[in-house]
C-alpha cells in the first residue's frame, strides 16, 4: 500500500503518519518495496501473533467493499 492510499484510508495527513511509519520501519515490521509501497514483513506478522494483538472490529476497514487500485466502491 502506498503512502497516499494509507493517508486516504486512515483519513490522516502525511505529517501525522510520519512517526508511525518510521517506527514500524525501524522495528522491521514494515518495509518499503521497489514500487514505493509499504508491506508488512515476517517480523511484523510475528509481532502481531506473539503479542496477541488484535484490532477491534470497529477499527477495521470493511472487507471487499473498496478497490484501492481503481479508487471505486465495490457493490
């Protein structure tokens, strides 16, 4: 996922995400790939599993209702 997509989906400005992205990269939980997008790493997955981290359902994006690539809503 690219920075623009992340900002749009979270409803946050780049300046509000800079620290969080930096922190996740420094921990090795996310990485930036050749296309400029961010991806979760194996260490990131392990941190979620080992920390028994969970996200409340009201904080999750609806599954299958939005196509990030085309910026269109899916019915």
